[in-house]
C-alpha cells in the first residue's frame, strides 16, 4: 500500500542518490538497495521477494540516475571515449550474466565478497592520493574482460559499478573526473542489461505487488528517479570544481563505509 510517507522518503532518497551519482560516478545502488530493504515493508511487500525487488528497482533507477549523470559529465568534458568504447561491451555482457547467476548463488555470501573487494579498492585509492599513478590502461581485450567482471558483480549487487570502475580507471591513469564521468556512462548500460534479466526472472512470480514490471516496483522507481535526475547536475558540478585529491578522499571514505556495512 503506497502512502504519502513512503513517497516522501523515496523523493528524499532520490535527491541524495542523484548528488552522489554526479559527484562520485556511482549509480546509487549501494544506497538504494539497503534503503529499499528498509522502505519496502512500508508498502506491504512480501519479505520473501523484497531483496529481488530492491535489486531490480535499484538497477532500473540507475538507468535514469547514471544516464542523467553521464549527460551532465559529457557536457563538462568529463568522459573518456576510449574507456567507454572498450569497457562498455564487457559491462553489458557481465550485467546480463550477473542477473542470471543471481538465481544460483546464495545471497548471504555476496555482500561479504563484495565488501572485501570494495575495502581493497578503498585502501588502494587512499594510498594513491599523494603519488602519481604510473600505470596505463590495458589493451582493449583485457579492458573488455575486466568490464565483464565489473558488470557481473554490479548486477548481482544491484549497483551501477562505479565503486569498482572508478578506482580501476583511476589506478590505470584516467584522471579522477574523467573516471567518474566515464563510469556514469558505463553504469547506465550495466543497469539496462542487468534489469532485463531481473524482469525476465520475475515475470511469472505470483506474489509480486501491484504496479510491478517483473521484479521492478514502479512506484519506488518513479519516486527515486524523478528527483535523482534533477540533482545529478549538482554532484557533477561539484566533481568538476573539487581538487582531485579531495575527490579521491571522499570516494575512498564512501567505499570504506560501504565495505564496512556489507562486511558487518
């Protein structure tokens, strides 16, 4: 049962997610998924399918949030087209595979593995703040393969992949602002491919609430999307104005928080 309090909380969630998406290049799934797990019972949704609905709805909202963030970053010149060209095919394949693998992997194991990976990335980014990165981007084939892994993990966790792709790109010589902007572009395509899998798997589930498209809960999607696509421009402007070292610190601290939440 959708009520005004539920809608108001979704609008507030979308506003915060949009700013973080523009600032850090994340799709917002790391915020949306746990938030929806808390909010969905307010709408009377069965706890047995709430995780699938949270993941699918998160991916659907990421299409809007990352797409809006990518558009704003593209206007600001913060997108590296080589990265997009070779990382995107891999993340699309991985995103669709992740949605299918989600049917087979026990969900209680994924947060621990993902949390450990994110913690390692956070530590690496903190160490890289003072030094100049000497690595260069790998070849197109390796980049595509890494993109497949990023897409699969992201789809399984209901996220846009920025927590993985931004540190990877920055470690391999992509300037922080362009890593954030390029990640936003790839994140929207991860979400599209992962979402397709969740819609197919949820198509014939009988216990879905009204106003659902597969596992996607449309009232939650619209509530998050209508404010997030407006606030991404704020985050994108902040990302352009902040010094690279400050942006790295913010991102690293965000990753530590996410890793700690998932590990605990």
